[in-house]
């Protein structure tokens, strides 16, 4: 050390003289060589001596830079030297560099993946012309005030009489059977009115849009294909225009092909056909249209909504015979597309932001410990003339490099995570949105900005601490194995980590408990050992009797298969979020005013459906083969309808008017079955009726079969039986009802798993932070602990001393986290089921769990402290 101090004195004198830059560099080189010779004579190898001399004199180069700055040399050259020196420093500490970069990479990678989803779902502009003027126009229910689909009559009236829109277009999505040119295939199609594509401002890559004449009833049968269908089914045939395809056994001529990736939000259609709607076929019966509009320039959504309400009121006066009591509402297409996913995605983005902050706090603690270990180097730099800003800048450059390394690794982790994430996204996120999720320029810019911000964030505290260090005290401590100094900043960072972890754990705990309660809800049927599949029979049969005969024959063949206990069909399945509804009333009561009828869900089922789904029969009977065309109309109602309409009475034998097919058809109730949650598990069962398909033929057709064991091996056999009867019937959506139920709760499961994973990562990082700080504290207090042991302190006493610090830090963080999490948890209100946002049991559980983790994180350092040899500790100086 005396030789080094002499070297420093001579070097400091060198910089006090007005030497030129070349002379200064030469003098430094000479003195370094002298120091290397001294170390070699002391027993070091030449390589070790050179490395040690460079480490000891790490601040000399910065002193040269200080002289350069005083001489007015460009700051850019100093910054480049900072970068060069930072690279050398990080290379000399590979373990620290790898741990710090990987810690940041976990946080940055998670942020990159979630931001990619948020960017595609919320931030990106819709891929249409002037998308800010695109809106959806809905009818508004007079009873609930909710948006609803539009009747054809109202659409035609709106299109001709509104004052707020340049144009309006109607659309409705259905499935269809595509036959010829290969295997039969079920495909989604979108009926659209004339002007739909022009309204969106998207041109075909081949061919043209529909003409006005083609959008009329019984007009030319034309079709526009998606680019994906054109490539997959027709091999990108450049001569596709004018070619005829069979859609529901109807010949349609291809007139256009849309660009790759074109989809209207929340639809999956692979082809488009004209809606063919005009005054000749529009009536008040039923609502099924979506209405898209483009606002006139300068028209706001609020003014358009007011205009449509005035128009709805006028229609009510002019046409009281129609359901014009329903109002209208206008929603921007962006809000319609985002829908209910905005809050969950923003919550997840906030969660990964907290994970990144915890990672930054962890790395900041590492930097503080490393800076404390480099106290001698920093002191030398200060003694040689480097100012506080100069030292701070060097440390900030190092932290920025670590941040950029973490960002590069995080981008790779984010790309891998995004691939897994995209496959697990719930169906509440639109299909078109999922297809748009990718690592693009905006995501790369976000990752770069986050990497630089984190580098500054975790490097700021060590830089400030180093810049404010006491040089004289640091020089007096030269030679100690561990630099001293207070650990208040490190303790604050650990408390912050625990507080942030507490917030994440609380949110994850609420979502996990909510999902557990939702999963325990009984849907009203037994989903085990049930296989389902959709049979697309649209257009395949000229007469309803032929379709019914085919379905009956299919069920007979399926029931004969080994292992099949029961089989039936329904035109929709429970938990599919698509359940038709219609008006009804008691036949022995006066008919309600038009538009005021109560509404019931409607399902058309074949005999065997209730047995296959094990829906309990509470009273009466279910359908048999006798309930067919020509027999008295029968209906089975659920318990919810029986309670509502026949409270205190036996519903069996009563009669209902049901507006299904004919507005004045009277159906006799032959049975009451248990309630089934048709829409979603979170929704209580609504009043519902079941009609016999043999009396009310309809499509689509879902076949369900209950088996003795795992139903999946029977899927191929059932498909073989169907195709043996009619090869042209496309079969799709083959899955078990267990999968159907699981898919119905995919969104809450996704949120719970993802937030739980982020919370687990946060707790792991917090535990590592506590372990690091306590371990470092034990190393600093080695002499103190040795003295305590020498004076008679036992193992238990030393362990209590160390563990008390770990638990105290964690308890402080938990308290702060609870204070923030309790009010913040209200954000999750719409995502919870059967549990309050401030559920005390959840908060208490995660708080105790986090304290237990802190105890375990501090146990190993405490055990190491208890095993310190007093004699060795007293010689530690």
C-alpha cells in the first residue's frame, strides 16, 4: 500500500503540472510498469501483477479525462472512453454481469410479451381507412339498456334516414358447407350489404367488390374469398376469378380476393357473400344484424348517438306494430373491438411493470454492493481529480450497458414467451387481434426504451451514493476485504421489492380464488365422458324431412357403437355464448303489448339429448320419437322458467305461446328439467325452453354422445358413421364437453395463471434481494458477530439477530404493500367472481406467506452467521 500511495502522490503531482496529454500518458505508463515490477517481486505472476495494478489504478484514466475536460476537449471522446472502460469492468466481473442481465431480462421479456398483446389489441390503429370515424350502431334494449343486434327493418330505416353517417352497412356471420375441389369443409362466411368494403376502404387484391345489383334478393350468386382461403383451398390460382364454387350446394361465382390478413374485428370469416336485403324481405321478426357506420366529418359519437335516439323515437310513432320501442346506441369500432379485454390487459401490463421494478431494485442492490466493494477504486479516482459527476457518469454508463444486455436477452425471452402466450390467449380476444400480435417496430422501440430506462433506474442510486462518498474515509478503508458504509439504501430497496411483491401477490390471490370458485360452479349437466361435434348440413337437403331423417339415422348408428351410452343433437351447446332467444307468454293470460313480451332462451333438441348431457328431469317427461311433425306441439321448460311463470303451480300440462317460427303457436309443457347455464358459468341460468327438432327443424346441428370411458377414441368411429351416410357433410369442432367447459372459463384461467406466474417471479426476486442484503450485512458485521460470540452469545441468539432484520424488512414492505393493494384491488372488480376485491382472508394469507418466504430467505445467512469462528472474525481486519 505504501508503494501505491507513493504512486498516487506522484501521479497527482503530475496532473497539477501543466503537462501535455502525451506526456501525461507516458508518465502513467511508466508508473504502472513500476507498480507491476513491485508486485512481481512480491510473488505475483506477471499476468496477475498487471491485472492487480490496473485494478488499483482504475481511476487514473479518468483523471486524464478530467485534464482533457479542463483543456476543453470534446465530451464525446470521454463518453466513448466511459463505454470502453465499462465494457472492460463488466468483462472482469462475468458472474455479476450475467446475473444482473438475466434478472433484468426476465422482467423486460415479460414486459415485451405483454406489451405486444396490448399493442395489437388496444394501441394499434385498425387496418382500415380513417378508422377513428368507424363505429358500430346497435339497438338498445328498453329493459336492460344493453346493446343488441339490429332488426333488418330498423337497419333499412336507419340507412335511409340518419343524418350522422356517410354510409351504413349490415353484416351477419354464419357457417356454411364448402364442397367440391377436395374434402367437404365447414367454413365461416360473412353476409354483408353493399358498400361494406368501400366503407372500410379496403380493396381486393384480385377482382372487385359486390355491385349494387348483386346485393338484392335472388340476384346473381357471387362470393369474395379471403387470401388465406384462396391460398389454402385453391392453391393461389391466378385464374380464380369467374370460377364457380359450391357453398351449401349453391353455385357461387368468385368475383374477388381480399388482401392477406383482412378480417373484420371479432369475426373469422374466410369468404363474403351479399346480404341481399331490401324492403321486400325486411320485417320486424328477429334481430340478427351487426351495423357498421362511418361518421360524417366533424360528427362526434355523442351527437350521432343523440341523432339515432331521435330517429328511433320517430320510428316508434310511425310503426308501432314493429319492435321500435328499442332505442339505438353508437360505439366506436375500436372500443367495440377491445370490449371487455381492456381492463385485464392493462392489469397484466401493470403487473409485469411491477415485476420489472422489482428486478431493477434487485440489480440496484447488486450495484450498491459492488460499488461498496469498489470503494478503493472510486476513492482513487476522486483523489486524482475526478469530480462527482464524472464518477456518477461512469457508473451510469456501466448500468446502461447492463440494461441493454438485459434488454437484448429480454427480447429473446419475450419472443419465446409471446409464442407460448399467443397459443394460450382466451377467445375473448378477437381472432383478428390474435393474428396481429407480433414483434414489430413499436415493440422493439418499447423494449429499447425500457432497457435504457431500467439501466438508468437501477444505476441511479449507486451512482449518487458513489458520487457522495467520503474520499478520506474510503482511502482509510483501503485494504479491507469489504468496504463499510451504511446499508439504508439497500434496505429501502428491499422494502420496496417486498411491497411491490405484496401488491402482485394480493391481485394474484384474488384472481386465483375467484377462478377456484368459478370452477366449482355446476353448469347443470355432467360434462364427463361426453363427445361433441358440429355437423354442417346447410343446403345439403332439399326438404326438412330429409334432414331430420338423416339426423335420426346418424343417431341410431352412433348409439349402436360399442361404449356409447346415449346420443342426441342440439342446434347450440351450453357455454358457447350463442343462445337464440324469443318472446313467449302464458296461453291462459292476455298477450302482452308488442315488444313487452318476456324473453326465453330456445334450444331445438333431438330425443336422447337430455340423457347424453345428464340434464335432470324434475317433472314430467322429455321428448320421444312421437314428438314429430303432425303431432301436438310440445315443449320442455327449465326450472327457472317454471319458477318465474308458474310459481306455486305445476307447469306440466300448461301451455305457452312461443314466438318461434309462428308468432301464435301454442306449445304444451310436457316436462321440467334442471337449469343449465347456457351462456356462461358466471351467469345464472335464464328462463329457457327446449323444442323438439322433429317439430322445429333448424341448423346448425351439434351431436353429443355419452360414453362409458374416455370419449376421444370414439371420435373417428362417429365421423366414419356420419360420412358413411352422407359423404358431403362437413364435420368440425370435435372436442369433449370437458374441453368445452374449460374453454368457457379460459379468460379467468388465463388471467389467474399469468398474474400468479408474475407474482411468483416477483416473490422469487424479492427473496433473492432479501438473501443478498442479509448476506452482505452478515459479511459487513463479521467482526461484530465475532465479538458477540467471544462474549458468550449463543447460536440461537445470533440467528435471532440476523432473522429479525430480514423479518423486519419484510414486515415493513408487507405493511406498505397492503396499504396500497387494498384500494388498488378495486380495479379487479370486474374480473372477480364470488369474491370481494378487499377479501381479508386473501390479503392475510398472502401477507403471512410473504413473511414466511422472507424468513426462509434470511435463514441461510443467519445460519452462516451463527457458525462464525470468533478468533477468525477478530482477525478479519
